[in-house]
C-alpha cells in the first residue's frame, strides 16, 4: 500500500498543474483544517444514518472515519493547529488524496438516489463552495520541501522528525510512503541521508526495499561513489529485472574509472553566507564578550513624556528592536485587515514579479489613509516619534510606503536580501511604482512590527553583521538601509529564517528619503554612519 500511495502522490505532482498557495500561509492551512472538521461532522452523520437504517458502510470508509476520529482529530482540534509542519503536511495530503477518494466512494453515480448520500453531497458542496477544497499537489510538494528545509536549517534529529516530533510538539508520524515522497525533493547528500534513515527505521516490503535502494544507488552514483551503488543493488541481481541488471553493469563500469573509496560521504560544501545564515537561524550567534557590548535603554523620543524600550542588537551599523510599541488590539486589527487582501508573496526578478520558493509567505498592503485604516496614521506618528524620521503619508511624494502585512507559511522564509530598490531621490523613477511614492526616492530605513511570537525559528537575521532579531509579539525591528552619503548599505542584507513551530505575522513600514533630506544629512566623511537624533541620558 505504501508504494501505491507514493506512486499516487508522485503522479499527482506531474499531472496537476493548478497554481497552489495554501502551504504559503499558516492562516490558509488553518482555514483548510477548520473545513476538514466540518467535513468530518458530515461523514459522522452519514455513517451514523446509514448504520441506523441497517445499511452496510464500506470498510474503507469506516477505517478512514475511525482513524480520523481516534488519531488525527486530537491534532486538528489543537487551537494552535498549523504550527507543526508535519501536521500541516498530513492535512494537505489527506484533503487532496484521501478525502477525494472517500467523497467519490460515497457520492458515486448509482448512490445519489439515497437521501443520506444527497445530504452528505449537499453539505460537502456548501463547505467547499465547489467540488473540492482548493488543495493541489503543489501544496503537498511545498510542505514536503518545507520539512526538508527545516531539517537542514535547524539540524533536526531525523529519527524524531520522522516520528512526528519537533522539540515539544508531537504529531502523527510520517509513514514510509510519506518519507519516500519527501525524499524526492532532497538534493544529493541530504537525499542519501534521508533514504538511508528510511531503510533503517521502517519495516518496508520487498517491493519498497528495491524501490528505495534503487533510488539510493542512483544518488550514490551521482555523488561520485558508483562502487557503493553496485554494492546496494547487487542483492537484487537474482531477480528477473532488466533495469536493475543494466544499472548494476553501469555502476561497475563507472567504478573502474574512479578509484574505489577515493571519496567518503560528506555534506557538500556551502557558501560561507549560507552557512552563517543557517547558524544564525539556529541561534548560534556571538560570544559572551561580543554580547556584553549590547545594551538596553529607555530611549527619549521627540515627545518629552514618552520613552521607548530599545534593545540594541548591533552597534555599528545600528540595529535595534523596540519592545511594546504596538497594542494587542492594534495587532489584531492589522491581521484582520491584512487577511482580507493577502495573496502569495512574490519577488522581483528582471523587473518582473514572480513566485519563488525563496519567499514562502502571503502579502497584503494596507493604505494608511483609507477610512477603515485610520488607526494606521497613529502608528505612523509613533514610528516617527521613536526614530526621529518623517513618517507622513501623502498622496504624492509620501515619506512612507503603505503598510505591508505578511503571514509566513509552512517552513515560511525569505532568503537573504536587501530592502533597497535602486531608485534614489535624485534619479529616475520606474513607471510601475505606486503614485504616492513615485518621487519619494530610496527606502532609507525599515521598521518591522512583529505581530506574533514564533515558538521556534522565524528570526530575522543579518549574516554580514552576525546579528539576530527574534520574532517577539508587540516589538519592532529598526535599521537604516542607506549610508548617509546615499549609497546602499550592503551590510544590512537580512533574511527571514524558516518558521519551525508557530505562525509568524509581521508588518513592514518602509521609510523613504523624501522628508528626511534636512534631518538626515550626508555626513562629514564618506564613511559616516547614521546617528540617532535624540541622545540617551
């Protein structure tokens, strides 16, 4: 059965091409989970009604229903559902494959004359507002890739991961077919490790054993160890399998060209930038001596009676996190308003906005001066008080952009990047820029509110600085993207680490050069750094 399920999932990957977005937002995953609970109630009603009428119910339906009720429901009904990537993977896979199968079994053409079936079908259509939930194979693939990304970034124990355990969060374990499917998206060394562990921990059938070892042999050969490949599939030579025999002879011929044992199995070397990025995501930051130079302050603002709680995360260039700068009700308002306008996040590639796995999240934009968002103007003034920058939103030559709201998905991340757009105040402006900021220049600074506390992962890291800002609900990170001379500050490249456990919500406010010209001067030297306008006592 596992090989069959693996084959079904793999086939779906290549046959269904509808663009999917659900895995890119934990909010969307939670939405699907709530729908599944409603579907389970309908299934319960159908099974109970059929049994009360003395009708036989298919054993497949009864087994599925029993498993859902006894094993899966405790995870689904968890109020923090969607926090665990393995639970989310199971949900998306179940909705696309298993629920489809159960619905088709109940709602077969010859069954629609039964009142219980019509009632069930009517309820399903009402829940879906169509024939099926909008889950596609891309969602399952996205969740699988997220699990691999989290395993690699956070160096998770693979045994525990396959058992459904991530730190203190537990889920239903991965089956052998789940692990086989996920391994399809691993690369070279990671794939070899994954397949070796699969053979070690699962009691697989002979058919599965041959399938896994054939895949493992192929990876070893591509890794430059064909003699290892030949060893792995040699036990299957007695079978009448032309493919296995052909592969064996190929691996043996390659082995003669490469000295045996000239290479040991080691991870591929990665760039120093990626290595630093992942280490920071894991919390491997600075020494105690380096950390001792970082301070916390009650910083004065431009309003005499208001002080902000600043925690310095890097001294030069300055990177800070300001605590308790947004209320619970304001955060709830932003999440609710943002959720109504959110779509899959994109990145700019060759002047084109495209979806890429380097950014896994949903994005929404909130206009500062629309009636329903008047509270955002208060936030603008609060940011201005703390930073000393002009944060006035105008219909033309605005000093700030609209608020960008983000909700990250399963293993949601944003790989290292700069916030600058290469459109200085004194240069030409692209035509596709929003009217209010068309002549506002470059993004001089970034202010980022954290609207939720992430249980594990999800930090904002600065690989060039060796600095890390954790996602703390009610706080905000602040940094300058430019140097006083107007050049972009390459040191401020940053990334959103993959969300391991939890749901990450942030909202960005980018501050433009417009309005800052007379307050943020060019500096006496080219090496000058931006200083805060208000000194600490």
